[in-house]
C-alpha cells in the first residue's frame, strides 16, 4: 500500500516478511510468506525503476524526483536490499523448501485502530483500499498532505502529489475534499483535532480555516467506501472532492449525480449522495509525474459545488477496480434523518446506523 514517506525504498516494504522468517515468527506458513515476497519482487522487476546502467532510480513506480523527500540521495533506494535478509537463512530452512503459496482469502474490511486505518479488500484482494484518520507528519516534509492525510489510499492506483498551489489541476484532489475561499487556492484535511476509529468507520474533526469546522465520517461499505462531511462554515466556499486517479481517459455519467472513468488500467467512480444535489460530477486531468504510480497524465473523477455559510452536508460514495469496464450497478444507500445516519450495503443488504 503506497502511503506516507520512505516510498523510494520500494521493495523494502516487504522486508517485514523477510525479518519475520529470519526471526522465526509464527505468523503465516513459510509457503505463504515465500509467495508474498516473491510476488512482490516480480511486480517490482516489471516496473521501470532502473536507469540505463541498471542503477535504482529515485521515485516509486518510475523515476520521479517530485515525490521524493528532502533527505533522499542516490543511495536511498538501496534500502530496498533489506528484503534480502532471507539470504541469511541456511539452505535447509523451511522457507527454501516450501512451495510458494497464495495468500488466504481476505475479502471484506478490517479495522486497525492503533494505526488509525481500515483496510477494505475487494474480491480476491485484487484491490485494497485503506481508509485513514488523517495522520499528521510533524516534520512537514514535502507533500505531507498527499502522503498522509488523504481519506483513502489504493494498492493499485496509488495517489497523486501536489504540483502547484493554484488551481485544481495541480492540487492533488484524489481521495480528498478540498475547499477554496474564492481564490482557487485549495485547502484540505491536514491536522485533525479529534479522531475516532471504529470497526466499520473512522471519524475525524478538522478545520481548514479558523472559522470552518468539518466532521468527516469514512465508512467501509462493500465494494465502496462512503464519505460524509458535516461542515460548519462562516464562509462561502468552493468544494472539490475526488475519487481515485487512473490513467488519462474521459469520464462517463454514473446515474444523474456521479461519474466514472473507464481507463485502460481500471475504473474509478464517484457518486454524490448529499441530502441536496449541491454538486455536479466532472473529472480533471493532472500533469505528468503527479501520480506516484504512473508517469503520464492521470484522470480523477470528482464532484464540485459551492456551499453557503452555516451548516452543510456533503456525502459521496467512492469505488475503484482493476477492471476497465466495471459497471458499478449496485450502489450504496445513505439517508440522514436528524442526528441519525443510515447506510445500506448493496451487496450484503447490511445496514449501519451512526449517530451524527
């Protein structure tokens, strides 16, 4: 899951499993861990991460200095070699003798309260979404907001980074609610004043201005995740909320209040569920090198609209899939009745009620 800093270390992220085998931890069987490590390395070897001399470059899924940290150097990517701790295992170790096995089925969602996260697995874990509480990175390194405070992160589509301070094209609006005070300079969630992590949702309270206060609920809902924002604003604001970024393509309508992008590498969809139709569906194309996964331009489905002074509710459902033609015919249902929020999962029929 691309998230946070240290991304240029690339396949070092699977080194945990090398260390688990080396330390003899009884977590998963040697065959399953072997499969995790080897599939991971095979994926990375398919990416353009080496220069013409075979040296690891700075970047993530391709050479990209724009997403790197202040402290990265040409030697930084070689932290990736931590994965080869398995080479310290003796030749007769069960890891080498084991047959490579697939991961056990992990469909559904799981909360990790201490990390402030909820993981959502699609069928067969072909796509994993991570809902987050808005972790604050105290060092304020470059692109901190994009790397830590988006509402959701994707194992397949990664995320985009900010390429400029002006205009939505450069503002990294994927998986974010951004607001502008009439000047095209956008602000989103950065530091949370309060966070609650439950088994099926995350609540965060944040204030992009001293007189604008937002409570956000992030809710796992089958193939989708829902975002509900209660906004108390002393300003008239322009809002933009984005889904996941896929390779550049045009957007198509998704009902009357949403849109989807059917790209060559998958489908990304966003659907407005606000109590009043405040927003219109659209998409934006971001510049090259804004995605950490794809070197070219990417497209983000989004919802745009203005909110007045006072209290407003913005609600939406967001989903993505590796299938380029995913229809998204089953959609979640959401109602707000006074201080009660009711969500129905279209696949299971399960209903969740929250007090708001």
